[in-house]
């Protein structure tokens, strides 16, 4: 099978059968194309079905030589594995050469988390005298209240707000829908923004149902949300390396520290596997110590 045909078929499989986002599909294809590039550099004219484990191991040595981090190498291997699993399902190959391919050892990177006080400090520095002030505050309250991904935030629709009922409908990865509870503070800020600020924005055609708009009446970009948060952190004097995703990490961590069920948090975050959610169980030692002292029957001598 030709590489171009195999990659095109793999792309259709990811889009139609796996229902992956455009960004995820591009990442998978990029990984496979890296393998193609390597084979060309080596002068090995091998069809996808003729690639063996020894070729793949040399490929990993090759990308390692460019100083690619262990985490990135692991992601590339994951993409190659998915490609060959697809070829196996389609009977293009009978043996998967990636089964014996080892992942590089990587440390588990724990996400940065803001404390409740730091979130309050950040929000208190939103300048409500500015035209976009109420939008920014409503946006950050929503990020923290619902644990949204930044892509879910910028695509949030007015028709998916059920504020009286206390829920919002979110379209997540793979176009999977979920209902997420929304808190009273976020509800108030969204209501205020929709009533007092958004009504003055010249909404562009096709963006009438989008909640958070820029000055030109279109949806905010992911980069814009990132910039707003970075600038706000600087004004508030917060030195942690934070991003829109920090609010999602903080949302999950604070829920689990407060005793929320891991399965419930998994559902709210839209994680397919609970293993992904378990990264948020990194409760700090002092909190853990206090919990044990408070609840363990033998804690008090």
C-alpha cells in the first residue's frame, strides 16, 4: 500500500469512526508523516506494511538525535501505534510492529494549580471599567466553575446555557456532549455580561449564538484567552506559570480536595478514562496530613 493512500484512509478513519477533532487528527497525521520523512532520509523504500520493529527503533533514535523531549517522543510513538493498529484492523498487516516498541521513561508532570485565594486575587484585578471587563470576569468564572477546556469556552453557545436550572451543555472532544453544573457566581457574571456588555457588541453573522465575543463581534481565539489570563496574572502579582488550562486543573483539584467523587469529576471534565482524572489526586502533603489527623481513629494519641 502507498503511504499517501494509507495516510488518507487513516485520516478518514480518525474523522468518521473515531470522531476526533481537527487538531487531534492533524497531530496523528504529523506523527505518521515524520516516519515517512525518516524512511526517505534513510533511503528505505518501504511500504507501511513492510516496516519492522528495527526500523521503528532506528526512527526513535533519529528523532531523539534532534533533542526531542521524552514526552514528545512518547506522543509520536502513540501516533505511530494508532496508525498501525488501524492497519491491523483493516487487514493491511497481520502483525503489528509497534507492539514491542518501548515508550521512553518520562516523569509524570503535575499541572500548576491556583489556590482559591489566588483565583479570588486574580478575579479581583479584572478591570470592570473597561469595555471587555465584565466579559473577562464572566469568562474566568465560567472556566473555574465548570472546568472547561479553552476550546469549549470559546465555542460556548447561548442556546446551551441553562442558567435557571444550573447547567451548561458542553460540546467536548470527539463532539461528545456533557451537562456540567455551573455555580451561582459564574451564573451572575454571565447574566450581567449578556445583559449589559454583549448587547453593545456588533455581532457578526454566524456568531449570534456565541457567548463570549471580541470587539468585532466574533468568537474569541484560544490565544486571546491565554493573553488575557497572562496579563491579569502579571497585574495581580501571581508568578506561577498559568494558562486557561490552569483553571481546569484548579477546578478538578479543589473538588477532589473537598471530597468529590473521582467518577463525578471525570464526568464533569469529560475524560474518557478515569486514569486521566487521577492526575488531579495530587493533594498536597499538608492537606493530606490534616485530613488524616481529623478523620483517622488512631490519629489522636
